[in-house]
């Protein structure tokens, strides 16, 4: 019987999320991934197989008499054996973005949008909706610690309730295909695209939502969507007070209700407020929100405490655009008197070139005189690209602004360098996106201490 949907590139974040939800709904699912064939990302492979998903080599054998549909990620070429086999058999071929839009538009969806904080707010929103008894579903880009504790990959879950939380990514423009019941716009800043382009994308997204909430404390977002209902520290009927920020936790009140959040930084207080504002539209009380967030298990590579050794703390974080880096450095400086050794690996030559000036400013303004920026070369994911910029261009420019920096062409040299330079009380933070090996690299630094 032809009823199986086959995901080509199933190990990717977006593809694995959709595959898991389909499997949790009882649909027969299979998949393949080149990383699996090369012996990489095997933890994700095992978690998918535990859901009953059959994994094939990416050689065309996964497309067979049981296959009804082939789902593709952007990484899959037309010459891929699975694509050729699916065309030969006349199967329906769908792109990941089409499948996600179909799911968003067919559910009671809350789409979390903005250039920063989407994964964390989506995770917090899922947490508070669960605390409120709504049994939500989620499709997101960052693995939730709470879902990983359940033996899942962490970036997707199919609950029994009607509400679906999705992280709505603007980077590829597909966000404008979504028709969610509720939209949440957190912020707008220069990232993959310039602000003028992003304003148009988010305005079209907001127009497609049944209702939308916008962060009044983010001036660009509020200016781009002036007619939208808002939330904020003192806006839209919300009041955040008594904020106490620690190096690894935050304490505050929302409309008088006390919150204790095991995550640092003002930006995480903002994230929590956004989640509460959206949840309130679904009847979740602030008391339930506070109870859920007290046990928040975080998101993979979002301010993850890797460990401590010889009095040195190692943190791993996904920050990659200037706004995220600035917020992260400010949060880390909530630990007074502790020196930062920031290891930043830019992701891709094109985005680094696009954001060069803003990245320089983030580090030059965000690091204290005693801190140090350590940079390996720009992460290269493959393909045709102009390599006319280097991490050294950024580190040299930050040094010219009076900050201590170092550039290492070979990233493998850095753990030993940090081991020799770090002193008790220091915080080492590994910063960067896209490269799946960065979490392991942070652990290597800890082991080298």
C-alpha cells in the first residue's frame, strides 16, 4: 500500500521536525540523510528510529512500493537518486516549506517570528501552554531540553491538544506563506536581510495572521507594525517589575506575579513576557506560566552551561547576529568581576560580509577591557561562495577599538590556548551558529582546562 512519506535529508532540523510529527500522528514515515550514511548525527538517527521511522541509505532504495510522497529539503539536488526514483514512479514531491505551511495553516497555530529569540520563545510558549493544560504541539528550530529528556530529538512534539507552536523563520522568505491564527513578532534587526526588506516580510506575515502581537519595546518592530496590539515591559496591559538579573537566572514580576527563570539576561525576561502574552490569548494564567517557567529546561545551544573546571565556567550559545551577541555579552556581564573569553565562529562568508560593521560594533562595545575575543576562521558549509572576508578582518578591527583579540586559522589550536590563558573566575563562551560541531568544540575546551 502506498502510504509512506519519505523525507530526504531527514537529519536536518526542519525535516526531522516534520517527520517526527507525522510519525507521532501515526503516518508511516521513512527517510534518509547523507550524514547518517557517513556515520554522523547518529543520536538523531536513533531517536527517529525509536519513533518507528525507517531509515534508508540515500541511494534510492528508500523510494519503493510503499512510498506515496517524497519530501525534500533545499539541500537535495535534482540529481539525487531519490528524486530521480520518485519522478520515475510519478510520486508527489513536496518541499519542506510547503509541508510546514500546510501544517501551520491547518492548525490553531501560534507562529513566533522575529530576527532574535524565536527558538527560546517558542520553547517557553510550549512550556507554559503545557503548564496550562493545553497539551500543545511544537515544530521549532532548537531542541527543547524538556523534550530531549523524553527521549526525543527535541525539536518537535505532537500533543493531544489543538494548539501548535511554530518557529517562523524569515531568512528564506517562506514565512509569508503562513496563515496562523496567532502571530507573535518579537523584534526586527539586520540579519540575513536588511531591515527595509525585513519590514516588508514581517508586515506581510502580520497581514496573514488572524491576530498578531508585537513587542512594543523593540522600536523597529513597533514602527513596522504601528496598528498591531502590543506587549511590553509597560505596554499593552503588561507590567514587568522588580527585575533582578543573575549570571545564570532571573527574578521578576509580571503584573505582580513573581517569576523565577533559570535563564539569565534581560532578553530572557523579554522572551518570558512574550510567551506569557501569547499564552494569555489561550486562557493560560500567569500563575501557570510562572510554574512552568520555573522548571524551564532551556533550548539546545542557547546559553547552555557546559561545565566548570579549575574555577572556569564554559558556556555554549547559538548567538550569531549582532543583536543576539550584544544581548549575550550583556547577560554574561551580570557576573561582576569575571573576565570573558569569547570564542566566536562566524557562520558563512556571505552573512559575515553583510554584517561585518555591526559584528565589529557588537564586540567592541560589548566586551570589557579585560575580556578577550578569540576567533577561528569563518565556518564554510560548502558550495560556491566568494571568500573575500576572514575572521581576522573582524578580530583586527575589534583590536583597533582597544579590545584584546586573537585569530587562529586552525580552530583545533584554541582549546590549548584557552587552557593556558584561563584563570579561576573566568567565563569561556563559545558563540556561533549552523556548525553542528560547536557543541562538541565547547566540550573540548572544558576537557582541555
